[in-house]
C-alpha cells in the first residue's frame, strides 16, 4: 500500500504475477502456495470493496486498474 496526499494505491509486487490469479488465487509459483493463496484471497476481497487503484508489477499492459468482484471470484478491471 502506498499513500500520498490522502490518496492510496496498491502495488502487487510478487504477491500476484498475473491478473488471472484474481480468479484463481491458488495458481501459484510460491514457496508456500497455501499461505500465498490465502493472502491473495484476503487482499482481493478487501480491495474489491473499495476503489483503491491496483498496479500490477508483473502484469502485461495495462498494469493499473481495480479488483472487482466477479461472482464468487475477482477480476482485474481497467
């Protein structure tokens, strides 16, 4: 989470490597796949209920958007 002058945004860093992980948080290359999936799921749920911009460090262009609910899952909306 970054904050400046009252504005906030999230940089995904290595937590999320591709937007498809929003629909499939269990898709993982992490050392601890279970913990990674839980972390992604928790953060996506939190972000989907807010209008916080998300910048996907490893995402193909466009890299900035928002997490939105898509049924029981989430997706990246630009």
